[in-house]
C-alpha cells in the first residue's frame, strides 16, 4: 500500500479467530493460528477499535485527525504502514461490502437468543 487515496474507501476487519485485550494502555492481539502475540500502542489500539466499527480507512483517518495533533500526510503514511503490517501478519483482512450489516444482524440475533 503506497497511496492512501487508493484505500480510502476500504473497510478492514479482524480475521476470524483473533483474540485481543487491553493491557496497560496497549492492545495485545493473539493470532490464534500462529499462537503469536502482537502489541499495539495506544494509537494503534484506537485504530483497532475503529476497525471493529467497520470504519473506512478515510473515516479512521478523519477520527484520528480530530483526536490527535498530527499532520495529515504523516498520519496517512502511518496508517498505510499499520494496515500493511496487520494484513501481512494475518490479523486483518479487507471486509466484504456487506460485512457491517452482517455483523449487526448477527449481534441482533445473539441478543434476541440470550
């Protein structure tokens, strides 16, 4: 990934089976396939939380620009690096267009069954 504009409308999601938790302000992610833990600093953890909300890369960028004092171009470069790293480690994947709707429907179904 080299040009942020090419991925602005992309939505990522965790690959199936990822286990994650906050530990001391950082996020620990267990890749259940490899058994390897990965750590994200607080900003990376914030990006992960936005990925969980099925936000586009552009929406993630906009949220972070509002929350942090950071240059837009630097943020785009950092996001591309993070997304590439998470993709290469098998922690995230590109979500299909209806992923958010399917996740919401599954959550509704679980809450009705409980």
